[in-house]
C-alpha cells in the first residue's frame, strides 16, 4: 500500500495557481491554507501577482526555500503535467490536482493527459490525488487542503470519514454540521491514488467510527475488498451510495470521473457479503450518515420497533410503511397496554403503532410516561417517534419543541439500550437547535417517512448482518481472459471432476467397439450425444439421444447421431460420441459463474427454466463462498419453497446443493485468471439425502 | 344524492360548545366564524359564559332568534346526540360534529353512540358531517366552519379540493399556501355524510380543477365510483393516498376513523381503471398536489424528458433514478448537442442527463440558452432541472436564486408547451419567495429526488391513462352473499354455458347405458370424473380418469371411480359420473373472480402453476371489463412473454382469451348479489386462431 501520510499530514505545502479570484479552485485552496495557519508552512505560487491575500508569492516550485511535502495544482489541464514533473524533480512525491479536463473529458485529449500523468507517477513514484477533485479536509489534525467552496469548520468534532467521486455529494456529507467529521475527501478521477486507498487511510485512524462513500466505480478492487474487510473487523459501518447503476447512469459516471460503473448486481453482491449499507439515493445516504453517527454503535438489539404517532393518520401510514420495509411491530406487552390505556380513558387503545390522541400528546407527563413504558416493554427494542418535530408555530399555547422533545430526550437518557429515532412524516424545516439537542442525546432525525422507513430497512439489514455466515475472502483477477473459448461438454465435465465435483460417468467413444465396451461398463439407461468442438447446440443438430436402453439401441443411436450431425453441419469435426449414464429427474437448478474483470468470479444460482428466464429469480455471491452463504442465497430466492417441498413433493437435498455451490465457487477462484464464465445447467437436486447431479456443463476459459 | 348545499353554504350557523379556551374545537370554530364575519349569521351557544370573544351567547338552540341552517357541535361525545335531536326538532337538517369518541373508539360505547346518531339522521333526514372531524373550509364562498388549528387565509386563490380521513393530513394539504384552495374538508368518520359525498360536492363546482384525498376506506362505494367517473369525464386529476394497506395499518384505520380499509389490491385496481394518481406516501401525495396545481393541465406530451444538472454526481444519480422509475431520457437532437457543446468547449459533452459543468452553470446567458435549446429539441417533451435551489449562502458572489431561477422562468414563459420541473437532490429549505415565483410561472418544486422521481412515474402513468381503453362501469353489490356454497364442477360449467361461455361437452351419467350413449355422442378421448356434492378434491379421492380411449376403458373407469370414491368417502353422495371431452393441452391460465363486498367483482388473471402460486404474478380488474382492459392486463404480467411465443413456441390466441375474460366479467356483474367467488382453473390457451378451452370451473354463490 502507498504511504499517504504526506497527503493528509504535510508539514509544507505549495499551491500552484493560488488566486484571489472568487469561485476559482486556486482561491478556495488559498483560503483553506490561510485558515489552516501555522499547522504547516504554506507557499503560494503565481507568476503574475506578487501577493495573494497579503501573502507573497513565488514564481515556481524551484524558487521555494524548501522542497514542499505536498504540491497542490489549480491550473488549466494542459499545464498540469509539466508542473508535476518540475516539482517531482525538486523532490516532491505528493500532489493534489484540482484541475478538470482529464479522463472525464471525452471530447478533448483529457484521457491522454491523464495517461501521461500516470506515467509520471510511475516514473517518480508519486502519489497524485485527482485530477478533477476538491482535495482533502483533515479535521483530525486541523489541516485543510480542500479546493472548493464550503468553508468547513476546523473546530468541529471528529468521527466520520466522508469521501466521494462527486465533489458535490462529498460536500453534501460534510455540510451536515451536526456530524463529527474526521476527514472529508474528494479524490476525483482517482486513477493514481484511488478513492479506496484514501478511504483505507481514513479507516486506519482509530478515531474513525463511520465511513461514508459516494462511489461511481472502482479503480483498485483489491483495495476495496481489503477496506471492506477492515470495516467488518473493526465494526465500522460502511455506507456506500453506488451510482451508475442504469445504462445512462453508467455513461454519466464515465464522463464525470472516468469511472467504469460496472454491474450494480455485482456490487450489490459484494456489499451483501461485507455488510455494506447500500442506500438507493442521496437522501437515504445522508440519512444513514446522520443515523449511524448519532447512534454511535448503539444499534437496536433486534428488529422489534414501537412506533409512536400524534395522530391516527400518521399511525395508519406508519404501519403501512413499516410493513412495506420489513420492520417488525410486535404487539405491546399487556402491562404496557394497561398502563397506557389507563392514561387515555376516553380515546383509542394502546396499539403498535400507538396513536397518542389528544389524551397523551397534550399532557407532557403522560407523554413522558408513554415513552418510558414503551422503552421498558420486553417486546420492544427501539422506538420510532413518527411525528413531525418542526419549528412552525402551532396554536397550542406552548413551545412544541420543548413539549415533545424533552420527554423524548429524557427517555433516551434513562434507556440508553433502547435507541430512539425521530421520523418526520414529510419534509419540514428542522430546527437546528433541537436537532443538535436530539443528536447529543443520541437521537437521529430521519429523512421524510417514505425514505426514512426505507432507511430503517437498510439499517435492519445491517443489524442482522453476521460475518460468521460469510466467507470474507476475495479473488480479483490479476489478468483477464479476453480471448476465451468454450470447452466441449466432455472437457467441461472433466475439469469439474478434476476439481472434485462429481459428475455422472461419461466417456467419448470413436467406434462401435468402444461403444460396446462403455455400455458394458456403464449399464443402462444411457444418453448419447455428439462430441464435436464445432457443434454447441447439440439438440438442434439431432445430436442427442436420451434413455437408450440396450446395446442395440445404442448402436442405432450412434449411427443416427453421426448421420444427423453430418447433414446438419457438413464442415464440423465429429470427434466421437459422448456416452453418459442417464440421471433420474430431479428439481432443475442453474448454477453459473461470471468472472467480473474487477470484482472477480461471482456465483449465480437460480431454479431452472422460467424462474431464471422470466422472473430473473437468481442470486449472486462473490467467490469463494461458504455453505452458510450458499444456504442463505437459496433461501433468498422467491422460488425457494420449491426446494422445501411444494405441492406434496419431498424437501430437496439443499445441503448437497450448498456443498456443490461451494465447490464450484472454489473452482472459479482457482481459475480466476483464465475463467471467463461457466454454466452448470441443469443441476438436478434430489430429495433429502439423495444428493445432486450435474447434467450439463459449459466452461468458457482462456489459456493459463 | 344528498343536497349538501347548507353544509358548504349556510346563511346562519350555531356553534354549540363555543369556547375561548385555547386549543379546544369550540375555540377554533368560534374564531373561524368570527373570521368569516358577515358572510353569515353566527350564534355561539354556551350555558356558562355570557360572552365569547365579545360576542353574546345563547343557552341552547331553542333560544336562538332563528332556526340555523347549520349546527356545529364541539361538546363531549355523550352530549352530542341529545343536542342533535334538539336542533332537529327546531328544524335544522345540517350538522358538523367535531367531537371524538364515536365509532373510532373501540373501548367505550362510541360505536353505539354513532349508531344512535345514524338513526337520528334517518329519522329526521339529517346531513351530519363527522363525528371526529375538523369540518369544512369553503374558500370559494369565503365561509369557514373549520374546527381545528391552521387559521387558513380566506383570501387565497381557489382551485384545489383537499379532503381527508385524517384531520392532520387534510391540514397538510391545506398548509401548502402556494396552492389555490377551493375547499378543505375533514369529514372524520363519515358514516352519515361520507367523504366521497363531500368530495362529489366539491367536484361539482366548475371551479374545482384538482381533487386530493387521503382515504382510509370507503363508506359508499357507489358514490366513489360515480365520483371517479366524474373526474375522468371532467379531466380533473384525482390524487388519492390510500392507507390501511398493511395488516397493522388496517387495524389502525379501523380505530382512527372506524373505516374498513379493504384490500389495497382491489383499490389499486379501481384506481388503475379510473386513472387515479395513487401515491405511496405523504410526501409524494403533497408533491403531486403541488405539481398538478402548478401545471394546471399542461402535462408533458409524452414520456420524453431532458434532465439538467449542475454537477456530474447529480447527473449520474438522476439517470439511475429516472431509469428506476421508468422515465425516458431520449438522446438529444444533434443540433442541440452541437449548440451546447459549442458553449462548453473545455468540459463534458451534451448528454441527457446534461451535466452543465462550470462552463454553463457559471454563465447566466449560457444557462438560459441551454434551457431554451432543450425546450426547442424535437426529442424532448419536458425538462427536469435536477439541482438544488436553495437559500443557503453559496460563496459564488451572486444571488443563486435569481441566477438559476430567472433563466428557468424565462424558458417556461417562452415554451409554455414544455413543462418544467424543479427536482432538488435532497431535503432543503425552499425559499418561499422563489417557490411562489416558480409556481406562478407554472414550475412546481418537487420533493427530494428519491420521492420526486417516484412521483414523476405516477405522473407519467396519469399522462398515459386512456379512458377509451377502460370500461368505466361498476357493479357494487346491493347485498352480499354471506352464506354461499360451492357448486359442483358440472353445475359451475352449466352456469358458464348458460352465460354464453363455451366449455367442452359434458354430461353426467348414472349407469353404463347412459355412459355408452354419451361415448357415442362425444367420441374419444374422454375424461371421467366423480360427480358428487361432497367430494371437492376429486383427484385425491381417486375420482378422475384422463385420456379414456374406448368404450371398454370407459366402462372400467366408471366402475373404478365409484369404487375408489366409496372407499375414500363412504358417506359421500355419489350422484353419477361426469363425462367430458378431453381437451388437447395448451398454455395454462388461471381466471378468477373475487366479489369484494364494497367494490364489487374483480377479475383475476394469471398464468397457471408457479406463476400464480410462487410469484403472485397476477392482475386484478374491476368488472365489467372490455377487451382492451383484458389485453392490457395480460401485457402487464411478468409472464406475458409466455403468451407471445416462448422458446420457439407459437404465439397464443390472446384475443380469444381476452374475449373469455370479458364474458367472465359480465357473468360476475350479472351475479353481483349472489356470487362470492369463482375459479376457472385452468383455461388452456392455444395458438393464434385456435381459441381457448375452460378445463375446470368452481363457482361459490348464495341464493338469488
């Protein structure tokens, strides 16, 4: 791993392109250096002005009194590489390039410029952050080499690391000033020092307790995997908003930061494996940042929530949204119900969600007692206060914030093990003072309910994540088999057998004598198929005979197959006849492996036929996998119930299937540099204890 | 229909329980009457105080100088019915009861009180709004008999009618003061005058151009259907937030307003038929209210949007969200691209979504030109400005609102046929002045993007709604067959035949002679089944023989079936053997009808087997239906591709299937008061031109 110490903690910094022109990178960065003050020695470089903000300038790096630890560049793209070389010659190894116009620019020569920059980095062993970035805000050491607007406060508390391929979304995460921020990092295109390396550095700081990333793609997959594993080991929640999921979004990502967006399904599978919280939009992303920062590790014990509302409409809507997003709302304990009912004799009954009605919400003592009762209920692990908490004047004759807020805060203090969440029903102005007070009591304010409950679902998935059921290893290809070819069915199965995966007996025979010998060895019934590297679709060519029951039938089939195939494809090399034992029918499963050039081999599993083709009811798991992952993947299929006994059939041997999945994943890992893809379609799964059978297999691979 | 004129437009009003105690219904209502001023003659009734807010009071209705058109009641539940009787005796027919403690209260005697109230209403022919409501705000005639907080402005513009089963959500809709409001109506429990009747009255006002309802359930389904049809005919967008969709939500709805929530799938089907905009949450609901009010009928011509962003991250996320919610983002016309590229030579390229980059967003003229170019592009029907538009200070040296807002407004004015939408990326304070300016230019500000794009999907469905493809008739049962029984397969099919639906030839035979006659008439192959009112699961009982090919086989089958069934169920009445022509196999379809006690018969269609049972891939349509609805329903199935030719099979006869669906729906309508449910499972569908065949049928019905 690169040593990024001087990027984050330089002793001396030179800013090339320092400027006092409002709105320019050079001006923002200059102001940040002034703000950082005597934490480091700063030099402004500008050839046209003698002074910037009252500070003397230098004409170039050569003129500086020392070799700076870090050089910041805010000049037009065409000038950047020359300036880097100059500074590298002087001895600087660390750079931040704010300037745009590189790989993200598809019309000009940006991609060439960025390649040149990478070559320079290799030649001089440089760490270059950017280009096309906003730089680094290091609030731990109170050093800002940030090059954009925002003017972040170097005296705020620490805690979260926020990074992003978008400067705007990085700033969105940094803007939430109720969140303690250790690092804000915008690494831009990241082709030399990648966002994942910058994140890894941030997570190495023991003070970092939350990682938030906006990610358009990945530059160094190995680093990403190591980073995610580190977060699991250190129990640091990792929130990653992955964009570029759609076709147009991927195009946009490529032109924004030159990132290959990759298939989101693959990323999603990696995120599942490592317990990454993966929001679907910006509001959920920022919401998770707030929630996880406020909770500070105090997650609900399990998915058992009580919801408290001020009105019946809120209660009805909250119940609907909670169910849609999989939150459990247990019935309240009888003692809790009795105690609450006693407080509101004229109105509703104590249910979950609880409509407080005027009876409770209008009396601060009863309000406080209600929260206390819910937090003490043995059926409840967390409370959602699902009402608006705003600063709009309400004609009630009292301060709504204090009236509703104080009892909630008191409950949080008395019951630190029962997390509390504030869930507004719709967008509101949120009173900053009260947001702060609630946050200090560990109570996050969620986004509007439609996103807020979705966020809670993401949080529950994180709560339920169990690394013991995951095999946290990875297999990133060192090189990718661009030119790969399909093996024949026989060769594919031989590969599987060699990897210890059982397949039915098979043999290629060249003539009738060979056929007779194999028939004698295998017994009947048999399957005969054409064996030819040139015929992939054997059935179409008339190249398959099932259920062959005797030697006479086998001999007739031998002749028929060769005749049909010769007629179908006169040029094809017919190398013999593949003879296999015929398997008894079972439930059809499809296993596949797609080797992702970045993320490595992914195992796909689904039920055969329409399940995969019409309903896309499949699951992906990054290889290698363990048996628990295989079983969890099967359980997550909509069609899983067909494996557990459907319409009176017996339960299937899912253990044997899981074992096969593990073996296939290990084969894929062992072949990560040559395997392009493989299909095992179908696998027959038999009833419990009867195992599985690989019927057909197709491996596409390159040379070792 | 009830004449609700005096509820909305009384000349004289008495408020029983008028009060000056802050926060009470009686106080809110008193203030509203004072605000309404000399639009009507108001009387305050209070037995303990001589004056309320300086106005003299009366001890009771009898003491008033005239019989009031409308009586408002804000006293405890137990007193209400007596007061109603008193006023009814005096001659009043119209009431609003604000008080709670009626059917929504499941612990006390609220339900009895409400029944009593309904009996009073029937006895005296009263129109009672409520109980448990906030009343009526009539901004058209500037009359407010509203009984809750809010203090709405009687001088605001008119246009929308906002109603709700929740006072809170009704007020949420009324609170948006940039929306012209004709009526705000909270009808509470609505068991006497229902919310749907109040909405119907509002829609009869030719000035009403938008209807928004928060709906927990329905009291008078006929009125709902008529209301929705009226909205279609008058092209009034009807936005309905239906809650109580979940199990807990339905319980909450029952205790909130005493509403039967019903199955949301049924409501959803009704909404689809009538083009109702059906949001999934409160923020989307209010957002649709804003959008439809601002657009004022100017919908995009079709689903072809251009998205404009300020940054690359926004563009990537916008593309992802647009794709997730089905918005089309066409490529820009080459001339548009060229003109935009010319303006930003150093940066990105003109794509859709468009990342303006600093090159465009920093120059107001270029910004204006960009919007103008997009609005003029022949591929584009609407523009989404997907950037934040907030009042937070940004260090740019200019007024961000004017800088970004003026060009957008100019574009809206120049291109009135190209609707513009402002889509913030995440929750922001929205500057009220600018919101107003944008609204005046017909430009709505959407909720945060994750909800905003979802809202646009709802809007696109509305744009694409075509009443010509719907049969806008309804069939609400006048009475419901509580005690219904299953007909035998034979009787079920005879019913279908009598309704003109073709079924294979069938006959029940009692003996061998009868069997021989039928075999002679029908030919072979045949199916023989037990005919018994006591055996529903015929296969289990050994009561089915398929593919009977000769008279001898038929005779053997006859004996075998009777023997098996006698052994299986010795008590069963074995009334004969059902003989049917055996149909050739086709694609299996399931048709069903579920007669909803409120909404009437609903036709269900899906592909047989796992499609329905595992994937719930079905569609519901309210009966009666037309062929276009049948075809659209089939197309909306995930498994539709199996009907169009899958894996080399020929396309199915969907026309014949659609015709059958229409016939079944008409049978259901004709039997709406006796049919409970029916299943036609399976129907075989053959290839194009070959028709369909009803294999099995089960009808559950009561007595005529």
